[in-house]
C-alpha cells in the first residue's frame, strides 16, 4: 500500500451474496404464485358477476321508469334464441314492445362484452316458463320468473364460482356460498 492512501473498506455485495438473495426470492415467488392465480380468478369472476348484476338492475329500473317490459338476452350484437349464441358471448339489455317476435337494434339500452375465454355462465330457469335465452322485467319491476346465473372459471372450480339469482320480485342478488356445480344440467 502506498503512503497517503486510506485503508477504507469498499462497500458492495459479492456475487455469492447476490445469488443467495435471488434464490430466496425465487422460492418465495414459487410459493406465492398459485395463491395469486386463485386471487386473480376470483376477482375476474367477481367483476363478471357484478357486470351481470348491474345489467339486471339496469333492466329492472328501466322497466319501472318506462312502464314497459325490458329484456336481458344472450348475444353480443342481437338477441339469440334457441341454441344460437351463449351467455358467455355477452348479453344485451333492450326495451322493445314487439320482442320476442321482432328484435329492433335501435331499442338497445346496454350491451356487455364476452367473458374471458374458458369461463362459463350457465343459466337455470327455475320457473315454469323454461326459457334460459332471455329474462324479462315487467313494468312493475317483477321478473318473468326465478332465474339463476352461475359463473365459473375454466377449471369448473366451485370455490371461486359466483351466482346471481333473480326472484320473481325482480330483485337480483349475488351469492357466493353453496354453489354445488359448474356443469350444465
């Protein structure tokens, strides 16, 4: 060492210390990743059920406001009937006194886009009407029948599933407990 130079210690990390920190970070990330995936799926289905709930509440309030029937039906651009289209592809809220015999696209109030690929939206009509293609809200706000919507992820995992149920009074509600199956009837 030369005279006049200080013997100050240089700061920093060694390569070994840096590698140990990276290994610890990788292990922690591997442990947390599956839980994070479940959280994302649960939030995605929660968002989709909230969108459906909002559409149903909109239809009910518009039926009351306009004093005429308002429909919620499956389809991205027009209401599908029979086996055409699926609820996963989106849905439409519309007011049309001539529907279901005639669909007029000028009477659309709102549309909702498709769910994420692989997610399912099953509709179970619990009333005697037996129509799972559309739901109508009467001018008094009541629904055409009791209906149950079940939203599931692509794994058909009931622990992340959500349910939106409409009673005959027309009031929708979101349920998260006791969803027994994600498979269609």
